[in-house]
């Protein structure tokens, strides 16, 4: 689609707000990143106003440094606890400020552009639908297996937000009622088993259970153990490390089969750092998924995300304003 002003292509600004940094980019309607910026988290950012000042400064630099006078469609933001309905970032354990931040209103007033916000997993789902493995799909789940587990549910081509904008917390589906303590305060959540933290917890459980089995993982202090290190050790043939991913894959497959009964999606797409271990996860995950799928419903495809890890949420955020076709001319 071309703009009505000078026949220029459409561009959006995507902002991906994370716990340690914020990434932003000027992105074409085809998903091409033409300019980038970033903000590293600082102690000063405990003051939300100071963070917003730095964010606006970075947006200004992004546009000025791009050497363009482009037609901008809007700004899209993916953030932990980003609330689509309210246009706010609600209190999040992963961000330094604890008060509600009305970020869309602030940016709309400053830039006179439409601004859309959602949580980071929803943004990644939009990116997958626009530019990744879910292109052409109207019914799918995007599940991020990272430090925690996030998810975006797309139904009839639209994100499912629910009554309060917080739908899709599939990571906190309880799969073992008396299971591991989760950071949300409940026990046995999906996140407690199949996130990066869950992988570490499974490895520690196996090390304690099989004390007679030699493993390189025993040389790593438990408080320093990461899912990446477990993967690296698994590549070297360590039996405990490989068993960790087999167990994780089985739990993941069974849980995805249960999730599929909710809306019978065309596909479930997996994204995030844990999927780096796809070589070890895939076979037990698919066997478990097939064994637990309800025979009476469509069996969805389970796919690995085709988007680059570093840009998935950023591209998704940039794609958020594309549903709003109001053309706004940005003057540098």
C-alpha cells in the first residue's frame, strides 16, 4: 500500500520495551528496518518521567538520523504489561517504575501520531502474522519460551485482548496443581516448567534425583546455571542435560495439546530462547503433543518462529499501527 502523499511508502516506528533495554526502529510497511535506536536501562529510569524524556529523545534522533521526510502511519509499542485498552504500561515486575504510565497519550500529544501499545508477546504475534511463519493465518497462538512464558492469541485475524486487555496469560495455566512455586504466587504453572527458569529447575531436580550419574552440570554452581549452559552441555552428550530437554519437551507437548482444545488454532508457533534447543525438544514435544491431542478437533501445526530473535517483538510493535490507515505527514 502506498500513501496518498507524494506516493511514498508507509513507515511506522516500533518500540520494544524490555527489562534491561528498549529497542526502537523506523520500519517500512514491508518489515524492513531502515533506522535503529536503543536505550540501556539506567538507575535514573526509576523515574518514569526521565525514561520518557530519553525515549522521546531517541525517537527524535531516529527520525532525524534517518535522513528521510517520510510518511509515518503511527507508533507501535510492545512492553511488559502493556495495556491495549488503556494505552498504559501497568505495574510490571520487569520494569523499574511501579506507577501506571500513560505512554500512548504522552507520545500522541508529542508527535501527533496514532500510538498503539500491547504486551510484548502480543507484539511478537503480530510480527509473526505480518512477516513470519503465520503469514496468511487467522487462527494461531504465539508462545514465547523465554525467561518466563508469554503468549498472543490471534482469532479471526485479530489479537484476543479479553475484557481488561490482559488475555493470553497462558504461561500461568496451572498444569501441576501441587507443583513448583511460580513467581505469580501460584503453584504448578506452565511457566514453571517450560520457561528458561523451568529448564534450570528441571536440570537441578534431575541432578538431585540421579546423584550417581556423572554430569558436567555439577561443575556449575546452581545459582549460576542457565538454560543456555544446559544446552551447550547437552550438545556435548551430557545425559542429564539431554534428559532435561526431553522432560521439558514432553511437558511442552502435552500442554500445547491442552491449549489446542481452546479455539482449535491452525498453528501454534513457538518463539524465544528455549527454542534454541529445538534439536533436543522437537521429538519428545511432537510425540507428547500427538499422544495428548483430542481426537475430535483439528490437530494444529506446531512451528518454530521464522522471525529473527532480536527483531521479532520490534517488528511486531512496528506492525501494530498498520490497521489504522490514517496517513500522517511527519515534518522533520
